[in-house]
C-alpha cells in the first residue's frame, strides 16, 4: 500500500484527532440521515447523476457552504492560538498550526470561493440569457465532480495523514521533498490540481454558453452585467488555470520523482515557481472577484429601481480588468529582488488596474443616486462591500509601491489587505447572490431579519478581525506566527479574535436563517416568480424554474429584458412544442470517484491503484465519447400542464 | 400579475432540423477551440520554464551534448506528414470515399506511432547515457516539455483508434465526422507545438 | 454534407487536397530553411537564431491557415479573438518570465551569468 500505514491516523495531537472525529462523524451523520429518510434513490437519480445546470449549481453552493464552515473553523483556531500564544506555546503545536493556515487558505480559495461562484454562474447565467442549459451539460457535471473530488481529498487529509504546512501557495524549496517529506504537500498538490482541471472545463463551458446560447435578439451589449462578469471570469479560467496545472505538476515531479525544477541543487530555480504560480494566481483573484461584481451590479440596479448607471463603461471596465490581470503577477514577489525597472513596471501596471475598478465603484454609486432604494439583505451586503472594498483598494495601491511593499511584505498588513479585498469583494457578493437568487431556486424567500443580522455580524466582525492586523503589520508582526514574545501585540490579537467570534455569530445567523426560512416556507413562498421586481430574464420564469427553464425561448430587445416585457402588453403564447433535454448520466459521478481515488493513490504512492483508477478514467471518457449524448423529450402536453399550473 | 409574466412567444426549433444542427456544430466548434487554446497555454507555461532553466545543466550534460540533428529532422518530417495525411483522410470521408478515408487515417496513425516510438527510444538512450530528468533543472524542463508533447501525440493515437471504432460501429454520420474533425484539429495543434519545440529546444541546443 | 461545418474553425470553403498540399509544401520549406541554416553553419549564431525564430512564426501561421483553416474572413470572430488572446499570453508569459528571471540572474550572480548554482558563501 505505498507509504500508507497505521501511522497515518491522526493520533499525534488531540486537536487533530478531534478534527478527524468531527469530519468522520459529520460524514457518517449525513449518510445516516440519507438512509433513515430513504433519500438514497432520490439523491442518485435526481441529483448526483443530473446534468441540469440548476441542480449542479445548487450542489456547487452546498459544497461551498460545507467548505466555508471547515475553512472558518481553521480561521477561528488560528485567531484563538494567536490571542493566547504570547510568550507561551498556546494550545496548538507548530506543525499543526502550520497545517491550519495552509488548509484555511487552500479551502477558502479553491473549495469555498471557486465552487460558490461557479455555482452562482451555473444557476443564474443560463436563465439570464434565456437558455435551456449550458452548452455542454455533461461536461458541466464532470467539472463539478472534479471539484468535489478535490474537496474530498482535502477533507481526507484531516483523517488519513496530514495536510501541507507550506501555506496555500506552497512555495519551494520548503514544499520540496527535502524539507516537507510527508504526504502533506502532496495532498495540497493533487486536491488543487484535480479541482483546477474541473475549473478549466467549467471556463470553456461557460464562455461557449454565453457566446452561443443566448436568446434570439440578445446582443452582447444587452447581456445582464452578471453575464458579462461571468464571461470575463470564465475567460480567465480558460487561460490562467493551465499555468496552475503545470506548476503543481512540476512540484509533484520534483517531490515524487526527484526532478529539479525548483530544488536548491542541480540547477533548479525556485523563483520560476513563484513566477508560474502567480501567472495563474493573479488572474485567479479576478476570477473570484468579477462574478461578485456582477452580483453587486444586478442587486444595486434592482433595489435602486433603476437601470444600471454606465452599463457600457462597466462592460469595458470588466474587460480591461480581465486583460490587465495578466500583467501584474510580479507584484506578489517584489521582494524577490528584481531591479528597479522590473518592479516599477509591475507596480505601475498594478496601480493602473485600480482605475477600471474605480470606474465600477462610481457606476454603482451613481446607480444608487436618486434611486428608490430598498434596503434588503442583498442590498446590505452590497453597500457593506462598497465601503469596505474601498479601504482594501487603498491599502492595495499602497502595497503596489515596491518600496512600501518591501516593508509590508509577509506581515499581517498583507493578510489584512487581501482579506479586505476578498471578504467583501468575493464573499459578500456571493452572500448577496445567495440571498437574492434563493427564492428563484427554491420558490420561497430567505428570512430578511436573519439575513440582516448575519450581515451586521459579518460586517462588524470583519472590521474587528482585520483592522488590528493592519496596525500589527506596521508594528512588524510577520504573518503565520504560531507564537510570539511582543506583549504589545497581544491586545490587538485578542481584539481580532473577538472579531472572528462575531463572524462566527454571523455564520450561525446564516444557519438560523436557512432553518427559519425552510420552516416558514409557506409564508415566505414566492408565487409570482418575481419577488424583487427584477429586471432580467431569470425572473420571467417560475420559482423554481421548470427543468426546461423557459417554455418559449424569450425574444430579447433590451438590456433589462424582463423589465421591458413587464412594461409592454402580453402577447398570446404560441402553442407549446416538445422540448428536448440531455438525459442524466452516471459517467460524471463515476469519473469523479475515479479522479479522487487516483489522487489518493498518487499521494500515498500506491502505484497499482493509481494505474487502475487512471485507466478507469480513460475508459469512462472513451465510453462516454462512443455512446454519445442521450436526450429525453418533454412532450408539449406536459409542458402545457406545467405552465398551466403557474397561473 | 403573473399572467403578464409570460415572455413574448418565440417557438423553439426542434432538434435534428438542419438549423439546429448548424447551431450545435458551431457550439461544439467553439468549445473545442477554447479547449485547444487552454491546452496551448499549458505548453506556454512549459516553454517558459524551459526558457528559464535551459542553461542550468548543473555540471551534467548540456543541450549540445545530447540533441541529434538527424533525429530532430526525421521527427519533424514524420509529424508534419502525419498532419497532412490526416487532413487527406478527413477530405476522403467528407467526400464519401471510405477507402481514401481509412487509408490516409492508417497512414497518419503509422507516422504518429513511429514518432512516439522514436521519442521513447530517444528518451531511453538519454537516460542510459546519464541524462535523465533527475540530472539537472535543464533536463527536467526538457523532459517535461517534450514528454508532454509526446503524451499528446499518444492521446491522439488512442483517439484515432476510438475514431476508427466509431466509424465501423456507427458509420460516417455527422456526429462521427465531427469527432474526426476535432481529432484532426488536435493533431494539427500538436504539429504547431512541435514547431515551437524544435525551434526553442532542439535547433538552438544543437547550435550552441 | 460538408466537413468544414464541423471543423473547429468553420470555413464555408471545404478543405481540399490542394489546400493541404500547399500548406505542406510551405511548411516543409519553412522547416528546411532553419534546419539548413543550423546544418550548414557559416552564419553567426545570432543570425541563425533570428532565422529559426522567424521561420517558426511564419510556419505556425501557415499551419493555422492551411491545416486549421483559420481565416480572418470566415472563422467565427470569437475563435479568432480567443486565438489572439492566446498569442498575447504567449508573449506575456514567456517574455515576462525571461525578463524577470534574466534580470534577477544579472542582479544576483553577475559573475556566473545564467547559471543558477548558488555560491557557497551565501
């Protein structure tokens, strides 16, 4: 069994053991619940084998929520450790603390933010362009199961073996075989690589969908803003993710087969790792942020009851950001020691990218200006974002000055900065989208009261947790410190821990919100399909939408297509026709299982299993290719029945 | 309220009409082309790494010690000719000439298989003379780049076999021919990457 | 049924044997030139490198046109756009890497040129 033996079980620390117990226990509890309720068949036929973009989108978001919980527990443990560990060891041993910050970053980027945004795009984008599904529904399911396979490996590292201690960026030479000999870095490599391949395929799928599946009449410049940001984000997925695949593969070759890409000896070059990693890594930041910008644009326009201000400038700003995101990667390693010319060029490019972002902020503000604003929970997340993101942007421009970066690099100032970008710039956007589109997906609204409570806890918690880190950065505190001896830091760190507790309350509010809303789903029901007085096409169909989305593909002639439809008189519907949809398929979940086993086998050097699972993966791909795409037909009479039930 | 929600009517086109098939073909072309571009970026990252590491021979064999002119020329000729005859095969099938289609396809497969065989032999010889990927950063980068290309050629060969199986099983239907065209595009793309490999790796290496 | 409709870069003109042969001959000539320049010698290394680079770029364009049927008039605009973006990234990623790393090498190890062996004293 390769290097797998009984020592892999987490008996090295009681905290790790508890983590493993919670993971296994949680998993068993879910399985027990499914068996008890007799949901096995339903789960398999309705969900796991589905190729419906709406269900895949929901599965992505469920995955994101579960991983958010895991990633947040990591965060809370780190804050607690740093609040305690002044002049003592704290409660976490160093090698465990290092695993926690590594898994926190990896989870939040790859297994929380990425599935969340992919889920939102999956659910909403085809509805907004008036399509029946994405361009390649089966491929969509494969992408999901690749991401899920990565997440499974990630969770497995908690139970069997250890996770990486090399941070979410996995810089060599520390992450090389010489300094990190165990399986930790391998878990990181393979979970990230497998999910990354899924993301690349999602990108291909979304770009093709947006370019070819739009409703008749919808020109590019009539696409809702969320579709535009989904497009640019997906283009970045297609073109940036290969660099991550290559760089993680090279690190794997270094570690497993003794290659010398990034080693100290034999002509390796560690800086090529940083170089390739951030060639992917910087566009990745915009992959995360752009879809959230799209959500904010939709929300701000609907709840200000106005057309989005400066739509054209918003589109160009989005595209400019997408292209410029490939020109700034060196700012992540200014301190590598390049000459002034190189650092200045990348510093200036970094500052330039703030310009289109500023354009967007002003567009949102002017949309609100003189609008009839409804302060709903999605709107609160949006306004909270605008204030907070502005601050994060300014600290970013500060860091873009190479000389200043030399002072701040690797301090908690940097930690505060990127959390200040990604928490409001991505997560707040995803929450806004979650609360905004939830009634569309499930036919009832989420409790506004608990949504607003969640927002206020997150918002204040964020400030309490991260503003002290800015100050600590100036005071010289390095990031990722397991313990320290500077007494003046401790009050700040205790305050930051208090902030994390506030965020915990925010997360609890999100849970209560879901619970309360499901309980009161009859009272909160959305019968119109349009609970917010929406402006775009997803609100034109029922909530939840039928499997085929639209009985008649809408004809679009305006930017706010649905708003325009509501203003003009209704025309008598043409007779319904048979609708053809792709049939569900068992191949995608099987491929996900094969991919997860392959990753596990390679991590533990179980080569026979790796060969077997790889062969299975190839065989499944070929088999699917040969059998083609089966379809199911929903007959016109059935469509008429479903549509009749709406009124 | 909800009665006003029905969007303006626009009957959809049932599948299997020619307009629908045209649309579907366009969608598949585009998706496939995007995949090819993504794959190209994969090679870009490998080329960038080779460019950075090519001089880091760490006291081991250098480029001029191990690259052979005639072998490179032969490989280039094989791959280019294979690309040509695979194109011929596609025209054959499109014109309904199965004999030409299968004949040229077999030729393309043979040339591609010969290419892979020669490359495996080259790698084996390199390792035998102490120029393995574990020797230096330069050789790691060289093997990664050239072997990734070779792996693509191998995938193309396997794909050719499944394509033949599809042709025999289903005949040259629209769907199968589309599969063949994607295969051809993949093969042509690999050919273009090879131009990069001999221009960046082999010829400059021999020159020094 | 015309095969061109299902090629990844649809072109209303069906590919022809002549088209492929033209591409093949051009590509072969553009390969023979750099191989010949290396084999015959006589030119400066710099000049040969320029020849290799130029013929490679032209040959890539030739193969895109004759084998992949890329055509500014007939190929879908989106596909051309994707290709253009990929070309931009080729320049950015390879050019950027070389610029960054050569600059770094020059600053860190002036005596050792591009060789990345670390001096023992550091």
